[in-house]
C-alpha cells in the first residue's frame, strides 16, 4: 500500500463571481422532490486536468483566469445558480434569483498530477487532503439557505496541470445538472468568442407541481411513518417502516475508463 501523500495548498482570498450581464430578478419554484430534506446539502465534484500539450492561445492561458471569466459568462444563462435559497410558506424553499454570485478561489499545490495518481487509492475517494482542494466554510457557504449555491476552487499543480473542485447545492441540480453547467464553462474556456452554450438550460420544475388537493397514485413506502416508532433526532431513519426499500444499503462504485468504454460498446 502506497503511503498517504502530504502536500501544501496555498489559497487566495475568496471572491464572489457574479453573472457577466444583468439577469432576471425573480423567484424560481422548487418541486417537492427538489427541496426534500434529504437533498438540502452540498454535493462535491472534482476534475483533474493534466498539463496541456497543445499549443494555442487558449491552452497557454492561466486556467484560473480562464475559468473565472467563463464562469461569469455561464452564470448569465444559469443565473439561478448565482442566487440564494430562501424559506417560503409551509417549509418550502424557493430560489431567489438575486445575482449575488458564487464563491471562487484559486490555489497552488506543490505536487504533480502523477504523484496524485500514485497515491493510496489513486484519483478516487478517500482522496488525500480532499479538504484543501475545496472551499471551506466561507460566508455561511455550508448553510443551505441565504448562502452561495456554488463554491469553486481552481488549484494549479506543480506539473502545469490543475484541479477543478466545487460543491453545488443539491436542491438546485443533480449530477447531470452539474455536468451541463461545467460543460458550458468548458465551452466558454475553449472558445471565448462563443455566444451561448451549446445546451441551453431549462428549469421546468413547475411540471412537478403537486395537484390540489393532493392525489396519491403510487405508494412510496420509503416515506411511510410508523405509529409505534417515535422519531429519534439522533437516528433519522428510526421513524420509518422497515420495508424492502429501507433494507437496501448504499455503496460507491468506481468505474475506470476501460469499464466505461466496455459498457458503451455493449450499449451500442
């Protein structure tokens, strides 16, 4: 087993990145699926980029400035991400598209990507010094409401590569939503003259607005509450019925590039 790596990350003072242009000031509806208690948290993502071997004006630029500028442009289209979650009636949350911005910070690490690959476990959790690559508790950013919904850090590596790490509020989007946001940022990085993202965002949460009065058409036993088991704040699952759903266990599956290629071949 390889020894755990130790390296130093020097970070700059964080700043708020706002949309490059004025955006609509409005409130966006969140469905009951979006703002359920289990999703009121921040989900982390990390991307590792090797040193560029291409020779062009874009590839020769500092990734920090490039990504920061592209982020401001992408937020014009994904402007709810630059807003804040607010409390509404009956425990609901709404998105206040106030354009206050997202947290951005740059860093410099005294380690190479090759060394990170050789670390115990490689480029997958548990990752050495994971917390040094993510923005920590700044301006209440770990809170769900009244705080930035996106926290991003770009860390330069000693080899010329860099790490893009960020957390997104889960009420705003899932993994695919994060993907299309990062795809837009990537497009603006690669082509600064591009007018708009190739895939424009769609909100569409109103399609999941509950009927009035509510009409239950399918039983969701994962939300069943037992009458004999009082709620225990130390154990959030204690008040729920032991069903087949509740007996399932969560696990993480790590797929290599070869695994993904093999799956794609079988699908095709």
